[in-house]
C-alpha cells in the first residue's frame, strides 16, 4: 500500500482527501501520495502564520535559536530514514542523499548562530539614533526538486531567526522527505511558525499572490522566477530569487590533467548534473585539451549510472520525466548538428526509469544549444581556448551569472581571472563549496537578492530607524 503523507498547518498534520502521486524516478513507480492543497488550505496556513507572527516576532534570539537547533537535531537523529526516503523520491545515490540530510542539519545549526546586531548611529546630548532590523512578516517559500531538504532548510531557518513565520511549498516531484520532517518537528516549533503544504503547480502562484504573505523566497528556473517577480509586484512583496545558471569552468594550461580530471567530472555530474552551480561549460586551454578531455572521458567510463538505492551507483536518474525529455532533446540537437561525442549520446530504450548516460561533448561551438542553455542533466561540453581574455569574454557571454571556477597551479592568477567573471561566486581549484556564513546569489538573470550569511538573513527583514530627540522636552 502506498504511504500517504500529511501537511503541517498551524501545528497540526492535515490531509485534504485529494492526493497527488509521487514517482520514484529510478523505476517510475508510485511511492507515496501527498495532499493536493488549494486556496482553502493556503488560507488556513496564512491565518495560522499571521497569528503566530504576533508572538514570534517578539521572541528572543535564544528562543529562535532553540527552535532552529531542535529542527537540526531532529533531522540528524532521523538521518538514516530520511536519506533513504530522499533517494527514493529524488533519485540521487545514497551517499549523496546522506550528504544532503546531514548537510541540512549542519546548515540549520550554523544559520541559527546568525544575528543582526542593532547599530547606534548617534548617541550624544541631543539625539539617540538607532538602526535595527525588524522581521518582514509571513514568508512564502517555494522549493525545487534537486535539493529539496537543503533548500527547505535554507529558507525555514533564516526566516525563523529573523522573527518571521513561513509557509513552505515543496516541489510536487519531491515532497515526501520534507513532509516526514514536518511530522517530526511539528511539536518542536511553535504552532504556526512553520507550515508545509503541498499541491499542484497552481499552488505556487496562489502563494505568490496571496495578500497575507509578505515575502517570497524562491529557488528554481529563471523563467519561473520572472513570473514570481511579476506576481509579487501587485502588492510589492519582498522577494529573494535564486535562479538558473550556466556556470563556466576555466582550466589553465598549468593545471595537471591527472589531478583535475576526476574533480572536473564531479563538478558537472554530481546529482546527475541537476545542480544550479554545476559546471555547465568547461573551457580547457588548447595545450592540455587533448590529454585532459581524454582523462575525463576515461574516468567517466568507470562511473555507474543506475538506481541511487543500489550499491556502486555514482550517477542516478533524472528526477522527473519533463526534465528527462528536455535533456534528451538537447543531446539529440547535438547529434543532429554533427557534434562529436567523447562518451554517451545514446540512451538505453529498454527498461524503466529516467536514465541518461554520461554524455561528454568534444569542442562543440559556442552557439550550440548544449553550450548556450543550462542542461541540468549529466551532459558536459568541453571547449578549447587559447587566450585568457578570449575565454573570460566567452564565459561572460551569458544571461546567467550564478557561479564559476578557475583551475590552475597559480592561485593568484586564478583570482585575477575570477575578479573578471560576472558571477556571484567563483571557486579557485574547487567546486560547489558554499559557506553558511557567506552570501550566495546570482548576477544578471541568475537571481535577485542573496541567501546564506548575514546578507541572506537581512532578506527577511526591514530596516527600521528610531530617532529620539533628547534636548526637546515636550512635557
């Protein structure tokens, strides 16, 4: 029998009587059902969140921190159950699912230490001038399917630490682990402070446009982010948007192919390439291009594509059918245009599951769709370059600007290049490292605002200035 999960609304676990199926992408079987919420349930969540906000905004730093640390402890204590459930709905291998679950617990603990101190602008005989941050109110959080637990935590915890309450909508593709966590934390946070509801795609615009919600924080595609920005504009909701990327990695000629091949592989293929900050375009200097491209291709041949629940799997399936078909479409476009493949390019027509073979392209042109568009799948285009200024221009010739990387034996040279890249984050000789204490956000069409660190915490607040005129006695 398929397990049915419930929503957390105002401290209670509820169901609607109408259900959405959740599919295991490894075998296309229904593994769970979640409530199909609509306006009635959303209204209930908003009422609960607004009532809870009255007292939560007055809670001390210590009270807020205790609630967030309780969330972290609960996730950690139940990690074995949670990572297995996450693999079954998302597809990522057990090792990567374990990293996400423990990473989410660690993120919650780290972000629970963040505090926005009051600033005294002036304090003399004439005036006391204070600058402080006050919570925005009720937050609507919308989470994608690639890292559903990490993304949920990076919205829930800073909202609570800022004194806000939150209504979180998981992706309908990956809601199960989030709802299991909701059940586990229901009695560990004050009723109404955290609400988690599920529903079809139509629920997202309802959240964006609801007059009782004061801020939207969204992670997902740039196209959807633009619609959210438009919807939120009606009542000037505050927004944070972490959107798509087409991240470029630049490999300089002094990099050792034997040392960087494996790292470059995983910078593109972790979570089957379904990572907003994965390397989507890899530029390799012509002096080492042949050796390094062959080393990457050779490494790829030993990585197993399969069910994330099976031992030895390195790359799991694409999470959902729509994205699976899009990745296959991009690969077919490359084949139709006669681009050269070092590995992959064909899928196994037999069996079930959304599996795409590891696919590496050999020097396709810059205007190829596989280069110009965000693949969000296990596809890696490798391109040659000969001149540093030229490759910087190529890397920057994108509407996106989320992250990037430089690989070199000379870190100072790497920094020099990094400072010229139009992205929010640039790594030198590493990939996908995010600190809970450093802001993360995109340039250009990769985002609006920031998450993580004090900059991210500020996104859930308004500035308020209180000025007291001391030398004007009116009584």
